[in-house]
């Protein structure tokens, strides 16, 4: 390749789209949009821009529709499966981001990207310009000449004239002949039957190109490669295919383009569009980099900042006076740990108006740290302010700050707003609800990240080790951004009274309730869990031994690759579905289906289930006991599940199974202290009752009002038998139908679950809707309303937006419709249990009962209750929970009590 400073780079975009999709993991945004191919292609373009500074980087993609090759040979590329939906949805973002990057973008109908690249490469080569073709497609080798080089950005390999000669044994101008002889299965180019890569290379090395080979067929038998003696008759018989294949494999170099090569220049990036796309795709690193390069114009007002580091008593006095006078101030803590039970305050920050904030360092203890105000003294001065219920505060995830302040004997009151919850209630699916994401979305501002001041990985500093001069701007910005987010978000909520009500009446008051439950914690028996771990370990070894026997060899049960080899290569089990990379999938749903007919997948499912229980609970829970309280303390998350349900982590209490013996045994380890009992109360079939209320179906309303077993009643209707004659199997099927339809289950899904034929399952569904027409009408009405307004609502006004409800992709629309049907029920159930928690907490705060809430799991509340008061508390608990909503059917609450959680449930 000649020495020129700036070669022109021609990018085979379509080649990289498919390679990125299949090579990279299935990356998705927090709202479920696929982004792996987008990230892969844009990464490659960014890499090329860095490798070839000053070079035009031209992105060329295939256009929609057929090409001239399909006119010549209709079977061309006929073997290729349709583009996966997960990839199709990424094409538009890729094209848009490429153009926003300012790169020349070409997409010419009727030809392939290869032909556009070939034409440009020829034109530029004839002008003496150096060209780099970035591709992973071997067909492009035919373009290589003294000016044109191929670069595979994914493998970092380069092919110039010498490299082609070395790799293939012949020059690049013979590569089309090579392809014509061997064909191409991927493109369905026939080639010459019986001629593979080695034979094709041998023919070309010995005799030259296609024309030369066919003009000297008598010399074929003398060639020094295997099978040469009998090859000539095959070549003659396949002459037409060879010539056709030559035509199909030849890249056109005379495509009519509506631009000249000199017009191929990089333009100015549209930075606002890139900020928008990188935000939507959640490409945080690129977004940070982009914003760090300079200001990006946004619709949000840019604010001048005045941040102060408070190190003197007079400055603190001035700020305390300012805070007292403020109608609302933002408050934030900086601490030693994310674990709210162990965290100690390192400093506090405040903001009273946009851009004006302060940080008070209290416990930075690195070598050479400046003198700071005394922590205990400062917190004592702040305590009246922080505990004043009439002094309004706003924060970001104030539940954490409240728990940390409790470690310093301060009860945070006057929580007026929480920006995490404001964003979550406004639109739970629009973005993640952490401060950095919210600042980007609603303020167009890139914040200082913790990693920027504390570093990453094993060497990351805790906040007390961060230098005060770096900690100050970071902490003050947290308070400032929180206040500005509130100023941006609250008007949007206020404009929608139903949303403002969800925030004000449900989510915000729940903050202090959840904080109390978390800090109360749950008592566990570490001894019992250790015993269970040993038993599970023994059972896992037995299962492993049985798996080896079934497989006929030892293998790693946790390795998808080894498992795939055993199941699909050695045992020849049917392949149910494949991974994005084309390997047979060993995912749980695949094993569930295979387990119906084969013993090893069934055994593997049990192994996986028990292994997860052991590692997640029986091994880990004893290690999570807080040394000070002797209890485990979970974290409840209000702003994670899109429908409004709470989730929990460290430990995750929502995932302890209740239907298996092993799961129930783990619940046995959650025990009551001496003199107390565990009381558990949960709603019975709450989502079905909400369905009856929302649909106003007469049959469902009647069943619930009369206290019937609703599954038995459904079985009676669907199977057309008297209530007394409903069998256990019929009730089981009816239960699957009842709950399946709530989640939008299709006939295919029901057939799979009940092991029925699809037509039989469809017959059950049809009969269900005939018997319960109100349900069918509700579903149709809800789908239509979702399409019209883009969201659905719970009984209490919580919204779930459905961005895919009017998408072009049919599967995504169907998924959005299923969500639209289920979300009002699941979301209303979430609202009801939250309202119940508020009512129960208010009652307990009056001090009439010796009891405290210790857990919330799905539709269940768990309390510790003094033994003598179990009956009275259970009665009041059930009454309060039943009164949390006014439905047209009774809200049935069932309770139990025992020495442990399992006995109580």
C-alpha cells in the first residue's frame, strides 16, 4: 500500500451489523431494548476514526429489497433465515447514530453494500488514492490491489496484495474465480459440485482463472492434488454453474452513485442527536466522553454554580440559618458504605436554590486531611432541623439517608419530595432512576461520578479517603442536582393529579415505613441454615453422580458448552432453540421442555434449583447477619419494577420458593425471638379479584361474592360439569387458565403448560371467554386504550407507559399488549399492599400492640408479635389489609402464626 497520510476508509456496515449481533452478548437497556449490535458497530467505527485520524470514514449499508443478483438467480441468498427481530429493531438506531456522527452514509437500492464499496474503491484507486476497506467478508478480497487493502476491525487482520498471495497462494485478481469454483453456502452461490476450498485453490494455482481452466480441461488430471484425475468431467458438467457463480460472486464496480469520491468527507457531528441516542441506548461511557468534550445545547437551562466547602463554625451557622429560612432544601449524606446498617456519615451537603450548594466535611481521615468540624457536634446542631416535620426536605433516595441518620440517633422527618420516586411515578420505564441518569435525561447535564473521584475496582477509595477538595464539588453537586431535578419533575407530576396522588399518598409516605422495616430486620437461625447447607450439599453430590451415570461420563454441570455437547451431540436430544451465536440453548425453559421426555434435563433442573438455594440462601444468609443487631436486613427498592411492585436485595426475600420443600425449609430458618410469634398475612387471589373488579364480569363477580373456589367455578364453566363434579385435574387446568389469561398467555403457551394439543388449549380459552365475556371485553378495551394513549393505569392512577404498543414489530406489539392487560392488575395489587403497609404502620405507631413489621414479600406482610397478642393483632392486621381498597368483590386476607415463617404462612 502506498504511503499516504489519510487513506479513505470504506466500511462494510452490513457485514459488521450481523457480526456484532452474533458475536456480542444480548445487551439491553433498562427498558428492554436490544443494543448489542448498535454498540458493536459504533465501537468499530470509533475504532477506525481513532486508527485513521483525518481519514474520511464512509459507512455503506445494504438497502431494503432485492438486488440484481436475485433477478439473475432467484435462489441467491435463499438459504438465509429472516433477520431476527432483536436485530431488526437496531438497524434504525445504527443508521441514525452513524449519520449523527457526521460520517458519509450510503445505502443504494438494487445493489449490495459490496457493490457500492467496489465502485468507490475502483474510482479512488484509479485516482491513485489509498483505500482501506473495513470488512469481515472474504468476498472483498477481489478488490485488493496496490491501492486497496482490507482490514478486519473485529480480528485486527490486514490483507494487502502480499498477504493475499501468502494466505491463498494466488493473487487477488483470481479470487472471483476461486469463489466461482467453490461456491458460497452462506449466499447460496452453487459453485462446482464436489469442489471445495482446497480443490479450488489447487486448480487456480496450477491452471489460473476460470477461463484458463475451462480452456485446458485436459491438464486437470495432471494437477498435484487429491481427486484431480476424475475432476475434469465434473467441471465440464458444472460449467454453467461455474459461470453463473462467477457472475454472482463478482462485485460490481460501476454502480451509478449520485456523488463523486471527492465529496466523501467527514462532516461535523450532531452532538445533540448523539447525546439523545446515547442516552436512549444507555451508552454511559460514550455519553460521558461526549459531554466532557464541551457543552451540548439542551432545552434545560444551564445553571451557574456556587459550591462552598464548609470548614468553620461561622460558615456552618450561616448555612443553618439559611436552611431554617428556606421553604425547601435538598439534603444528602456522604458515607463510608452503601450498607445502610453499617454506614457512618463522612459529610453532609445542602442546596437551597439552583446552583447554590454546600458540603460540610466531617470525617475524612486520609493522611494530611485538613481540619474539619467535629461530626458529633455538627450533627447535634443539625438534629433539630432534620427532625423538624415542618421543615420540608427533598432528596434522592432519602430512605438510605434516613437509615444512615438513624445510626447517629437522628430521625429524619419532613421528607416532602424524593426525586427518585418523582421520576419513577412520572414514568417508570423512561430511564433508570439513579441521579446520574436523571440528570442526563431531565437536565441535560453530565454529573461528577463517584468513580471520577474515588477510582474503580479493588483500589477504589471509600468516601472518607477521598480528598476534601475533590469530595466537596461532588457532594455539593449531588444536593444541587437533586434540587434542580425536583424543580424539573414536580411540575410534570402536578400537571397529572392522579400521578401526584400516587406519589403523595403512596410512594412518599412509604419511605419511612420501609426504612423502619429494613432497620428492624429479621431473626434467622444460622444453625438450622448450616444444617440445611450440609444436606443440600449431600443431595447435590448425589445428583451430580446420577447425571454422570445418565451422560456416561463426568462433565461440568454448570458449563453450558459441556452441557450442550452432552445433551445434543452425545445423547442427540432435540434442539429446542439456539443462542444468538447459533449454539443449542441450555436455558431453563429449554430444559423444562426436554424434562418432559428425558431424565437428564429433569435432573439438571433439580440440580440448578438446589444449587441456587444453597449459594443464595443457606450458605449466604448466616454471613449476612449484622453483628450489632443479630439480624439480616434486606433493602427494599421502590423504583425498580415497572408495575409498582417492591423488590428486595441483599438478601432477596422475594425469590425464596414457597412451593418446594427446600424453599419452605429456608422459611423455617426465619424465626421469632423468645416471647414472640411470626404472624404472616397475605391476600388470596388478589389479581383475580382485581380482574373481576376491573372487568365487571358477572360470572367472576358472582363466584367471589359467594365465596366460591374461583378455580373450581372456572373449571365448572370451562369443562361444563357441575361444581361438585369438578376433578382435581380440571381444577388445576382451570387455575392455569385463570392465571395464564391474566398474563396474556396464548393458546400455544397454555398448551405447553398443560401438555395439551394447541387446538384443545384454544378451545378452553374460547369457552372461558364465552362464559366470562366481561373479561374478553376488558382485554379488548384495554388493548385499544393502550394503543390510543400509550399507557395503562391502575385503580389508583399509577401509569405504565408502553412505548412498543404501536411498534412495527408484531412480536413487540403483542408483548406490549400482554403487559397492558396485566399491568393494571399487578400494579393495583402493588398499590393495595403498599396502602396496607401504610395503614398497618399507622396503627402500630399508636403503640396499642407489641408488634412490628419485619418483611413484605409479594402480597404478604410478615410481623413479629408478642405471643399473648397474636389473635388480636392477626384480627386487626387482616381487617386493615382487607380495607386497603374498595373493590366490588371482597378482598380476602388469610393469616397464620407460628414460631417461624413457614409455620405462619
